[in-house]
C-alpha cells in the first residue's frame, strides 16, 4: 500500500517565506555589488588624477633637486667660514650666560662679598707696611739728617746671621713663647668650651653672664683701656702675666710639694692654675664662637639619643663634640694667633725693645719676619692635625 505525503497549508506558508527571504538577500547583494563597482570606478578616477598631478609636478621636483644640489655645493665651499663663526658664537662667556647660576656658586659669591671690605683694608693698610718690613730686613737704613729721609743699602743677610748665630736672647725668647703657647692654647680652648656649654643652658641672667665673659674683649682694645685707665694701667691689663698675678693659687705649691711630687710637675700645675685668670681674660671670642656652634645643633639629635637611652656624657662626646668640631678648629687657630701676638709674649717684648729702645729697625724687622714664619708653620701643622679629626656635616 503506497501512501502519498501531502503538504499541509501551514507548510506551504513556511516555504513561501523562505523563498521571499532569499529573493530579498539576492537583491541586497546586487545593490552592494553595484555600489562596489561605483567605488572602484571612483578610485580609478582618483588614481588617474594623482598620476596626472605627479606628471605635472615632475618638472618642479627636478628643478628643486637641482637647486638642492647647488645649495649643498655652496655650503661645502663656505663650511670652514661657518665653523669659525659658530665657534666664536659659542664662546665660554656666552655658554655660561645661558646657564642659570648654581646655588653653590651664589654662596661663594656671597662669601666674597662679605670679605670684600676686609680685602680692601688689607691692600690699603697691610700690604704696603709689609713690603716696607721686608725692605728694612734685608737692607741697612741710612738716615740723612741734613736733607731728611733715608736711603737703603743691601746688607747681605747680616741681620739674619746675627739673629741665629750671635744673639742668644732671641732664641731663648722664642723657646719661652712657644712653650707658653703649647699649654695656654689648649687651656683657653677647653676653658672656653666649658663656659660656652654652661652659658648655652637656660638659667636666669645668662645674657648678663655672656656679657661679662665677653667684656675683656672690649676693654682690652688698646684705645679704650688707654682712655679709661691710662697707658701705664693698660700695659698691666694687656699683659696676661701681670694680670694673672692678681689671682694666684696661694699655698698650692706647698700642698703639691707635701705630696712628694717633682718640682717640674709642681711648677707646671702651679703655673697652669695661676693662668686661670689669664684664660678667662682671653677666652671671650672663643666662648662666643662655641655658643654660636652649640646653638646650631639640632635638638632632634639629642631627642633621638635620649630615646636610645644615651646619657648626657655620651651626648657630649658623641653629638656635641663632633658637631662643633669645625668651630674647635677655628677657635684653636684664633687662640694660636692671639697667643703669638700677645703683648706679654717674651718674643714680642724683645722685638718691641729692639725697635723702640735700641733703634734697630732693621734687626726688629728681621725678628718679626722670622717670628711670623714660625707662627705660620705652627698654625699649618695644627690645622693639618686637627682637620683630620673634624666632622663636616653635609645637608
């Protein structure tokens, strides 16, 4: 039995819908193909126009290439001249002018500005007398009493030979001055640092106390003390040995001898104790320097050390001393210079006596030069030694 399948009406409707969709898709594809063909035609026309533009610009390009070749040849010929002009235009002065000045250079210029007045004073009031001292040291002065003035004649280093070979007093005075400097300079620096640490603390009347310790610096300026007390008294005040005699450690020598100490040790301790007044009298500037240095130390350092459990003694040696070590170097150099130029120095007294009392200007000039050179040598040695121990903090 054969069954024939017949489509229902719904199936016929579905087939017709699919056919319509296919026909619509074919129509859309045909439209897109037409549009693509039109786009290709437009692109072909654009290409043709570009080719025509290139063909039209070809003569101009060829002319430009020719001009470029001519310019290259001209530059090649003038290149040496341009190089010289370029080197001149890039001179060091112009290069420096283009760059902004660094902060460190500005600080250096500020320093030169601060010492400019001092340099003018040195050139005006120091260099000329210094040249005169060297002239007097190597020449004999011949004074013409009739006409006035003097003439100089070469002495073949006679005064220098006399200082080292004939005059024993000068060498003894030099040894005395150097020995005095060796124990007075450390004493003054230590005393100044101790007083500065005390005065840096907070207590009532510290401003008055600072003024008291700095007062000798003002009083011992020669003109002031001469006006106030007269020349004779000013000599006593300016003389550290005579001024120190006002404060003597009476009975100390006898006590030390009772301990069966050697005479050299007793004399050293007695002299050092008797010089305490001298130390206080000459430590005004050093105290001021140390107070300024102490006030620059950051409190954060001490706060951090206290948190770590450090004692005040450890703070002093591990924070205070390293931070003010540059000022210790400065105070030491200042004290050495002050010790060498002190009027109570045996060498200074001897040189002054040669010039004022004996009228030996040439010999006094020689002694002054020798004394100054030895002082500079000592300062250089001390600077090299202490500078190795100085701590310079870098911000």
